[in-house]
C-alpha cells in the first residue's frame, strides 16, 4: 500500500468535501476497500471514514423505511421492522459473507462494493478493463464460472457480488445521495451501471457525491417473499445465482410480482421481463418457465458459466412454486 | 487517540495503513490472534470490537480508535480458561490449533447474538423472538471460521455444550 491519510467525517457535507478528489475514497466498514488496497487494486492517498454518519433505521411519514448509509449489515438484518416488513431483505443480508463481515460492512459500502472477479483482483498477473481501462479482459477466455451471463459487454463480464442489493432491487429501493450539485434520489435499479465500454465506472455517482440513506417504500410482499442463494458451498460463498422474489395472489392468479437476480449480471438484475409474463397470470409451472425464458432470452453465456442458464431457470421456478404454494 | 485492548489503552499507530491485526501481533505481541488468509476469507483473525465479532485483518487500527477490542488473550488464560476453551479441549475442537483463537472469539460473540434473538440465514421464522440453537444453526453461524484440519464436528459439539450449560 502507498501511504494514506485517515480522517473521520462528522457530517455528509464534510464527507463530500473531503472526498472530492481523485485520490480520496470513502471508508465504510472497509471489508472490501481495505482488501483491495492491500492487493493494489485501489490506491487511495486519503481515506474518509463515514461510518460515524447516520446509521438510523426509522419509518418516515410516507410509510417508507429509511436506513442510514452507515447502518451495519447485521443491524439491518436484525431490525424488527426489516424482519417483519421486508423479510426478503433480512434473508438476503444474512445470506451474504459471514457474521464477522456483516458486523463491519455498512449499507453504503455494500452498494459501492466492487466485483469479486479474480482477474480484477490480480494486479500482477491479469488484464482487466475494469481495473485498467483498455488493457483487455482475461476473464472472457479464462475461468469464468463466477461471471455474468446478462448485461455483459465485450469489455467486461464481471458479476456484481452483493446479496443485499438484489433484495433492494426487488423492493424498489431508492438511494438518497448528496453532492456538490445538491441532493437526489436514485432508484436502486439505476444506481449501478452496465459495463458497456466503461467497465471502470460501477455506479452513476458523480465525484463528491455521498450516499446518505437507502429508502424502502412500503412493500406488499412481506407475506410471500423469498431470497434463495445457490453457491458452491452451503455458506460463506458468493452466489452462482440468487433470486429475490415477492408476490401477491388474487383468486388463484399472480397479482403483483417483483423479481431480481444476483450472481448472473454486472448489477443487481431486476427481472422486468419475467415479471411481465407472470403478472395477472396463473401460478403454474408453464408460466414460471415462460418467465425464465423471457428474462434469459438475451443471455450471453460463455464456456465456464453456461450452466447458469439452467440453474437460474430452476431456481426461479422453485422459488415461484414455493411462493405460490406448490412444491417443486 | 487510543484503542482499549483487553482493558489497556494503546496508542493508534501513526501509519494509517496498519491493520488492527498487525497492531495486535507486531506492535503488541498479542500473537493469539492469527494471520490466516489476510483477505477476509478464513476467520482466523477474529476479535471482538465493542463485543461484536469482526475480522482484524480487514480493520485498520485507526478504525478502532476510541473503541474496545477483546482478543483471545482477553477472554481467557492458561490458568483461567474460558468455558469455550474448556469445551474445545473436551470435545476435540481442534487439531493444529491455528484457527482456534478465531473460532473461540467468534463463538463467544455468536452465543450472545443467539441470546439477543438475532436470526441467521437458516432460521425458519425470522420473526421469532426465541431461537433454538440447532447443529445446523451453529454451522451456519460459524461459517466464517474455516478449519483446514477438519475439526468442525468437534467445534460444533463444544459450542452446543457451552450453549446448553449457559441455558441450564
């Protein structure tokens, strides 16, 4: 690591001021950033610790739940209102990392975490367009079991690693940010970018912008929701595929439905096409299969990750079957 | 600028790059806390900050400024073993012992999480206020601590024994 300075921000405005420079990085829990610094992927000259900013979890008058960006992942998952009203989110957070890491990691940091692509982390030995734009991608022709099949580009096939963000995508969460240009709300599904020809840019945040909170609108899905994660071992591993889903039923048909995927795309992947197939339709295996087909129609599998198409299909069908009362 | 470590105040290093793990081992010679992967994948460096289990390899010492750190040396000593240390010995919860300090720090915090009613990924009812610590629950809750000797069965037994004694 190169020498760094460390300071603690006492307000969002101060964090924004201190972070408005190429060499500065905001530090939440450090579970991702400290590791990337040690590997030489990130080389900040200044760390601004924002873990002392708001970690409050409280209901707004609108009925939304507002979660301060400094809230630890474990605190969010344990919060009674999250467990009662957004069980999908509690389950997704508890599926991620380990208890130690969840105690450290913040909500804002989780939104900003970078891909776990092995080539991205391998500074000495691998080419990576996300780490060094224009250098090439060794994952495309390499070991790509853990990589994305949807939303990729010739420049980058890295998958987004978060579990929490997948549930947030399905729950229509919004990200409250503050910056030199003022405050704005960004829908979670628009917060992360697809790689295109600029895979080095993970999010739509502008320089100096700081995540203040995540806002969850009231959800109709508490009664029928799930987060199912499929991985190479039963715990403490990143997702091969994960599904966050919630739905409501009316007279035997699916009324409202929200679905998001993790592990198969460069960002938390809201499955709007699958939802459109299911909405208003029967809770039947054929409909579940058609929904998966619609979402995966544009998939671009590679040698090492083509299995994810069948795995995604089966996981989605199993989750929908469970949520609509059947068994698969 | 001080970190309280096992009850004593320690100055925060001038170099902000120093991890809490390196401060403990290299600076203070508290070598009970182990360096395993040094990248957040194994749990050998687990310590408690303000009673919560964390990874000291991914924590900068500066982040612990003003907070209270407990390492394995703070939990028990050779003449005064922690109940988990006794149980690990009785149930063969280790072979080489390298992961053991991290396992025991993690388990100590985990038992308090269960007492506080905090669910895990395998808890069936997220709304339940009282938890039953099954073997499956222990395995899930301890999944952040790897043992390459494969002593996991003994580790789970030891933890279940302490949990049962605690509840009795």
